[in-house]
């Protein structure tokens, strides 16, 4: 069993949640969920605004997910 699989089982992770705009769904289905830096490097179009335009954590080479349960505070703020 891989160490990733062990962590998933130990933490009882049931799924991952990724927030994006509906307009980006076609691109995700075609390209997968890729870090923002890849979108710019590979000239993959972004429809509308990005959720976290400032990206204050500086992690342009990563994608954000909530583990097992959506971050409802973040979702609420984007929904408004």
C-alpha cells in the first residue's frame, strides 16, 4: 500500500472539493485541474475572474482543494 493511500485511509478522506466558476468546467474536463501557473504557461484560457486573484500564499504552482467537506465560509463568500 502506498503512503498516500495510507494517509487517505488513516484520515478517512472521502473526497476532494475544488471551487471554480462553471464557465471553467469545459477546460477542466479537457485539461484537468491544473495550477494557475500552468494555465498561463500553456496559454489555457481562463473564463472570467479567478477565485483568488491575489493568491497571497504565493503558491502559483499548486491547486487548492478542501478535503472531505467543502470550506463553506470560502464558498459562501464566492457565492455572494
